[in-house]
C-alpha cells in the first residue's frame, strides 16, 4: 500500500503554531497514531519519517509534529518543558479528533516515549502505546547538560549545545523534569504497552526499558532492537521497528469503531479534511477511507476519485452477485475478477442507447466491465453468469437512474 505525506499545522499548548506532517495510507485507514519525537529532535528525524511512512503503508495514519520551539514549529523553546510537551501531545490528539479521528495508538521515541507514557491515560480513545528507546524518568535528559547544570541552577538559565545546536535551558525546565514521575504513570497505565529498546543504547541505557516493563501491567511486550543505536539511524532498524509496531498494534486497534451520531449511523459520511484542494474523509460504519482527485487536476492523489468509487461499486456488486448465484446453483467456478473503466462519449456514438437517448445529444457516461472467472470454459455457463451480472443492483441503479434528495442543515 502506498502513502502520501501532507503538511498540516495547528495551535500548540502555548498558542504557537506547530508544524506537522500527516502520513496517510492510500487506501483504507485502520487507525490514527501520533508519533512523539526525541528530545531536541524534530518530526523530520530520519527514523521518525521512515517509521511513520512504513506504518502508513500498512494502513495506520501517523501524525508527527515538532514540539513548541523545535524544528519548524513556532514558539520559544526556552519557555517549554516536559509538561508543555505533554500538553502539545494532548492538543495534537484534539486536532486529530476534530478533523479526522482520535488517535488509537501513541508512539514515542526517547523523551517522546516518556511523554506518551505520561499522557496516554488522558486520551480515552488510545488503545495501545509503543515506546522506542524511552527513559524511565523524564529527568534522564539532564545528563545532556553536563557542566552547565550548576550554571542553570545558579543563574537560572544557560546555553547548552546539543547535537550541534545551542539551546537556552532554564531552571524551570529542570524543576519540571524532576516533578514528573513517569513510572508512576506507567504503573497506572491500563493500556497495552510495547517497549522497544536496544541493549547497546549508549544514550538511554537498557535498564530504563527494564524499569518501564516492570512497572507496567499486562498486557505488555518487550522487543530488543539488537544492534540499533539510540536514534535508529539505519533503515533496516527503522523498518523493523515499524513492522513490529504494526503487527503488535493491530491486535488492539483493528476492532476500534468510529462512532457517529445515532441519527446518521446508517449514512456514509463525507467530510472535507482541509488538506489539499479535494481531499475528503469517508466514514462508512467502522470503515475509514479517503476520496481525492489525481495530482494532474490539482488533488493530492491520496485516495480514489468519485468516479473511481462509482466504478468500484459496480465492480464489487457485480462480483458479489455472480458469486451468490454460482454458490446457490452449486456451480464450481474459480475466482471472479471485474475490471471497470469509465468514460464519457457523445450520445450519437452510443451503439446500445435508445433513439431517444441518442437524439438528446450531449455526452453520456459509459462504464465498461471486463469479467474474468478462473477456470471457466463452459460457454453456456458463461452466458448464464453474464446475464446474472446484469442483475447486479448497482448496475440496475446506474442504468435506470436514481432520484437524489438534498437538503442543507
């Protein structure tokens, strides 16, 4: 399954605009997830991008964003802390809930892992949590400040060089780290937990994974990342992380249902996402899909077009109708495949149209079906199945026309 990445932004917990990317599956969406990046990293860290892309190819839409003051997000990093990161995550969940669907999966890398552990119980829709190289206590990052710690304590602020960049760290940051008890949150976490950690992690030691795992209640799982480094820089390690999270999470997110108003529970609901020119979210019961247009006409190509869905409806209905008939008659036929194409032609060129339709002029829609039945070599049975294909309800609707009643609320 392919995926697309879309730029989005939303207001963070401190009012600054946060920069985000939404990695969307090209087909049906199993669930939505939020990915929290590591300390002073960004949503565009290679591992974060690769893991998110792979998860989206497996049907999980992933929102990754820069915390306030980091990456492309606005705001002052010096005024942030672990608590503000937690609040940014809650705001991100609100954004998904209001515009798409609330996240059912939280993923956190390093300090981002500690952050998702500490807020998971505050997002009721979350049904699973996964961490990658996460520390068991937020204050673990203090060791990065080295000799500057005393200066921060005494002067109230100091400039610290981290990963080749200078950051202003204030005393309130240290105090906030000390005040947040991650393991206490883990002990109360009543959600499935997956802990991924490398035994040779030189930044966050493997003992942190042990402490998190021991504090958590079942169901909980641990996966060793073997020779991976803390930032999961190698593609093979990032792909492994994504495949493990996807395989593990599907047990807990596959039965999640999207709830809509009781008044419209039998409706197919189509809503603009605000991303791109044409993209719409489609909710059909518990099924989530995207509708869009090709890039050639200004769309994102993130989902089938309206006519693609109409062709899919005809093809699906045709296959189902033929299968029901074959099973009822106990015909031994193989797999049924239906290819449907759509085009518009001038009415006067339509060989199967009535004189009245041809006289009307203009263009008409033509759907062409090409049906293949494996192992079918009986001409008489082929003719029977062809007649049954024409009895498909969607076929009849298209040929007979339908009345559309519309009102605006």
